[in-house]
């Protein structure tokens, strides 16, 4: 049986500063990484107040193993991933806690191809971490450090070059980077595409004074108001490290992330039809509807962007055509750009979506999409796996998928019941075109686990 990760979650290791997350921990993570990936390592960080201290600890661990370190400074996670992928680095690490509150920070490990480190390799890294098995260099073999804060320009221009020149001409966009690193990238990207750009929360500030790093509908109310007040075509907001993007339409309405996925998927698959769309089992059936419209097929993965990215790479390696990939949380992956969630690219892609519908407002395009009703609930329990097994037994006569947890699939509704990877609880998702059918399915599941 494969050993499981003990410290790292789906997207790195995270914790509260001074409690779980300390310079000592990060130094040892750096030493473990440096022992595994000898060579030149690129690092970056988001705007959190603890980022600089942890970056120094990370660099110390890497340098002691003989690695050379290139410090990119503050930049989005996908920018660091793009630079690593295109510039021949041996690996990388990002100091970030993504959407978590300001008191959190963490480390995300990146491979030479720009993807996040696989579970199998993270297990090996953790073995070194917990056993203090580090390959320290001799006095004349320690690494050197260089700073390269300007290299973020490579990422910015790569996205701009992906689209026809001036594609955003005549559009007005409001950008809310949430005081995070996207303040250095997304406004510039959209401006170079021809858009008129307004910003809110665009000053780098690790205390996040305007809103929390997670871009929620409530937190984005000022963005919505600014979109309406300026007559903008849409507003875009990022999480703490800008690997995700979420949107509000021209009326200031928050766009649920599955619908964002659907809008971009429609654009990408319309120009790259007949391929595979890779997405987790938790994604809306809307994504399947749009894929089929363009002759594409869905390939489902476990929940987590790393599984989507690695499945895309695997399928392409098998000679199969992959049109698109992503999650229903604003994290979209573009195979012809890079294999990771990229909020900057997604912001740019929404400009392209609108450019393809010059006669329509974003709100009108959205209102034409099929409407689905989605229920998301959490059930705390001491034994999540037992609860999942109870659901499997209760619905054993039905069509069940076991890619991640238990997914019950009916013609008019689906339900996913899966144990959380980080907390003692079970996540339940149910979706149907008919709210009444979704509610009835939810009651069936509650009955199956002894909750009525």
C-alpha cells in the first residue's frame, strides 16, 4: 500500500505563523528539497507579512545542500511556475498560503516542468524531513543566491502574446488583486491587450486591508459596485497567490466558478474541438454539456488541480488530444500555455470570450447557459471513511463512480460524497437542473448515514 502524505496537503504545507509554520520547518523543507533536486532552484513568495522571513529560511536550507537559488521576489504562483518551466530550472518553491487568512503561510513545491510535486515525490521529501536526512554540502560546495525580481515580465508577455494584438480594445475591466501579487501582473496584462483598466485593492499589502485573500461574493461587493459605477464590461479578482481568478459580470453579479469554467471552456473548445476536457468529479454537469456541444469528451480525476494537470500531461503523452482542463473553483489550466492553474491567463481569456461576442454583454452570455442547482454541505464526523462506506452500501444498486469518494450518478441528478483530506469531515455535493430533485437526493443521503 502506497504511503500517504503526513504534512503536505493537496497544495503544499500550510499553517499559522509561529505555531505550525515556523522558519525551522521551512528551512528543513528547503534542505529536503535541495537534497532531492540538486541544481538551480527558483523561489518566490506572495505578499504575506511572514513571507520574507520564510523565504530566507527556505533559501538557507537550499544553499546548505549546494543548490544555487534564484529569488524571483513577490510574484503569482503561476508566474513562478511558468518561469521554471521555460527556463530550465531544476525545481522551485513558492512561499504562499493561497486563499487562507493573513496569519497563515506555507510552501508549495514545484518541479522542473512547472507542475506541483507529485504525491509520490512529496512522500519521499517528507521522509527526509522527518528523519533529518539532508545532504549538506562541504564548505566549498555551498550554493549561491541571485535575485531576479524582473523576470515576472516573461510571464506577463507570454500571456499577452497568446492573443491577437489589441483584442481588448474598447473594453473596460476592473481588477481586484486583493493586495496580492496579481497587482504586479493582471492590470498590466489586460492593459497590453488593449483594455482600459481600473483597480481596487491593488497595493501590495500582506495585512490584506481591503478583503481577505479568498475572493468571496461578500468580499467582492466593492468590486461589484466599482464595475457598475464605471460601466465596466466585467470585474476580475484573484486569491492570495493568483492561481485562480473569479469574476463579476457587467451588472456586478458574482459568477459562480463552474459558470466561469463553462464560459472559458466554450471559447477554448470552440477553437480546439474534438478533444478531452480534464476535470475533477466535483465539477458541474454544465462542463459536460459544453464539452459535448463541441464534440469533446470529459475525463474525470480526483479533486485537486495537481491531479488534473498530471492527467492532462499523461493523456498528451499517450498521443491524445487535450482541449482544456480545470476545476470548478476558478482554477483553469491551458495545455498550450502551462500545466497549472493560472489566474492571469484566465483573466486574459475572459477578454477573448467577450471579444468573440461583441454584440452581447457578459450578463447576456451567462443567462443563456443552462441553469443548474448545486448543494454543497459539510458533515463533521470522527470517521469520515465509515460515512462514505455507508453511502456506498445504501446506493449499491445504482451507478456509482469511485474516482474520488463515492459519486452516485442518475440521469437527472448526481451526488458526490468524499472524505476531506485535511479535516475530520465529509463533503457532500449534489447537482440537478431541478432544485426539488437535488433536495430530495440530499434527504436520501442523510437518511443513508443516519441523519434525518
